[in-house]
């Protein structure tokens, strides 16, 4: 089975920075798109940023200019550098990956989430 494990969450003051990591492990041939999502209390899970296997990125408007998504394909790891954090960034952050388990079996996987708390 494929597992995604997030790390790097924590508590920071407004204006601070965090770097989240998502490490993929298990049996698979290739990871296509990956993305970060977050979910605040009482709200729907929403997309934060995505990155293709070749490094093409996209961001939610709320994080453009502050967050940077990246990946290291050799390590099967994705990152989210979060700068100038705001209290409204407080949420559980989830890793998502579109994985080719075999050449003909493709599906999405989710990590367990990591808490990010930004205080004012």
C-alpha cells in the first residue's frame, strides 16, 4: 500500500514561517500530480497548491506570493514552504498524490494531516 506522511506542522506567530514535508512510501511506479490541501474548523477541505511531476505549480489566490510548493522526485517527497503566515492559515494541512501503482492502476492517496496554528 502507498502511504503519505506529512511533517513539519506546528505553532507559530503571525508573520512566521513553516516548511511542511510529505514523504511517499510503498510500491508504485510513478507519482503524477501532488498537492497540498487544508481544512479549517467548520470548513471544507480546500486546495492550497499543486505541482506536477515536472515541476509546474499552481496556487490558491490566498497563498500566492507567500507559499512555495516543491518536490524532490528522487526522495518521493513534496514540500510546502509557508512564509508570512497569517492566523487565517490555521488549519490541518493534507498531502495528496495521484499515484501510478502499476502502469494501469492509478488512484489518489491522502496523508493523515498535520496541524498548523498561527497566532496573532
